[in-house]
C-alpha cells in the first residue's frame, strides 16, 4: 500500500471523528444477506423496481464505480456479493459523503429497496448507509494472482474476503466434519473429549511439544494422539467412541504436514480391522459424493478423476516390497538379504527387518498408490499397539488407506493382551531413537488393559489431509485456516 493511500484513509478516519461520526458504528442489524436478496427477487424483469421493501444489508465494499451522477458499488457478506446503487437525485449530500469518505474495504450497512438493472443484475437501491468499520489498508488488486502463496497464508483474513473459492474450501471442510459426526452418530458412536495436556506423550511415534506446569511442578506434553485415552474409555464400557480434535507433533513442515492438525480417532468394540475397512470405504464414498457430487476425487497434478467406488483395492506391504527386491516374502525377515539388496539406499542403523521393509515401501512404492488403496501386512515391530495376525504372528492386523500416494487413515485390530503390550513398550524403550523422543510410556494403559478390554478395532483419519484430497488441492496449508509459518 502506498504512503499516499494510507495517509488518505487515515485522514478520512480523522475527519469522521472530528465530525462526531463513529467510524466503527455498532448498532446496525441486517435483515437480509446477499444470496437471500438475489433468491428472493430472482423473478424481477430488467427495469423492475420494488420500493415497498426495507432491505438492510451489511458487508465489505469490494468494488466502486463512480459515474458522476451515480455510484455503483458491490458489497460482500459471507454469502456472496451484491451490487448497490446510489444516485445524486436521491440525496446530493449522501453521494458527496460517499465520495469523500468511502473506500474499498470499508464495511458498510445499507438500507434501501431492490430493482433489476437493464443489464439484468439484481441491485439494492441505496436510500441510506452507515460506516460500520473504516478500512485503513487498501485491498490488493490481484490478490488471487499472487505467486507468493505464503503471503496468502500469512494474510488469510485478506485471502478469505478477496477469494470466494478460498471461503468455499472452509465451508466444505465444515460440511465434511459435520457429515463424519452424523455418520458415526447414526452408527451408535459417542463423541468424547480426552486430555490435550498429557503426562506422557502416547498413541503414536512422534516428537512431542513439551511444557511445564508450575503448580504441579511437572512436565506436560501436548498430545500427539488421543489413542490410549480413548481405549481406556472402551475398557470403561463405552463400546463405540470417537473424538475429532487437535494433535500436535514437533516435526517438519511439508505439503502434507503441519505441527498442529485435526484428527478423527474412533474405536469400536467387538470389531476388527476388516470391519473398519468396510466402514471406511462407505464413509469415503459418501464424503466424495458430498463435496464433488459424484464418487470421485481429482488428482491436482493431472486433473484426472480418480474413482472412489467400493470396494477399494488392497495391497500387501511385504508382497510389494518382495516383488520390488525380487525376493521371496520370507526372505524379507533376513536382515542380511535386505542389506545385500538395498546397498546404500537405506540406513540400517538401529532398525530391524520390519522397519526396513516399511521404509522401503514408503520410499519407493506408496507414492504410486493413486486410487484408494488399503495397505496391509505390517510387521509387528512397526505397530506396537496392534494385534498380531493369527495366521502369521510376525505381522499385525493393520491397514493404512492411501489416496493419491498420501496416507489418509491408519487402523488396526487393537492389542488387548496386557503382557504382550508391556513387552512391546519395553522393547520400544530399549531403542535409542525412542529414548531420544520419549522419556517414558503410559504404563497406566497397561493397568487399564489388565482390567480387560474387549476385542476392539481403532482408526485415525487426518481431517486436513482428507479435505485436501477430496477437494483436489496439493497442500495441507490450503485447508488449514492459519497454518504454522515462521514469523516475518
């Protein structure tokens, strides 16, 4: 914004105050919205004027066109934009006041009636207006065309009122979350809240944010996942529970990662991961229908439509990695064979065969899973909270859902054997990288399991990633209102 432009707006503000006119007037109550007015008077013919109505509308001035004897301007509220018209013959004083004091960006309340212009546009004939908030900064002329997308995220409030399509993203995200809640509620799930401040970080393998509670004189952590608390509720008798809330992970940023993000976690007793696969397919199908009108999602790179029809494809991690390395599936359990096949492509330090196989899959195979795909056959060491497969105890009953090469969901049949769970926690704590991240694990969860947890299946779905994929966007920052950025 130029110095002259800033000075002009500040001077207008000063003059308004000198005239004892409040530039931040509080007492204006709109009775209509832009979309309501357009719908209500949609049958008007060009030239028709309805003067028997009292329209009161509030919003931001986003365009002004001055034709000398009259002024056309557009007001935008949360429902959209509508044209307004003020003319000299109504009031020389009002039109002069508008010219002297009103700028784009100002928030106005207008009163008037409605007509359709000869060109066919529904328009408010303004009989009176009041400034509700004076804008002291000029609006960017080509905000949508800015190549510096980071500036859009930093000034999200400007991004939102300048771009209808950006506002629509967050309307759709809200609809997605509402549909998920309704979907689970109809299936008998109870929505709950569990602690965000936790004594020990638990439920996932990620670096936590650490803080200190002065009164208790102890460290606390922002949760990385609500998993163990939700499973304690299953122990307590809540057989179907879910939570939609914020998780925090002190890790890197990318197109698919933000330090704080929204996660759905759900747990269902007397179920296994196969049950959750079927439920997840149905949910994804319905969400695609909801936001796109058809069961598809769009690849943001190629614009190709990807079907979300049921059933989804299933692939085995170990079969895919064995095929890639040209070995038998059983050979994957031999770390020496893996070292010969992978050479310097993978760092083997502190990793067992399961961790190596998973890393190979994520590094070389996962990105190729474009259509919705359930990935199964996770090695036990990569899934410390999942139940072993009875057919092969080296693997667990777990799936991850990949769409467009991105992990969207993670689920498994929950481990409910307290002794097995204790051994796996102890094994985790023996690993160097685990000790560097976590000081301890939630041993109270073992105590809860000792009271008995019914056979249970649980799942986590990243709401931000899911929204990004459903809307065909290529960055998680597009679906988070205020993504984490370095300060300017």
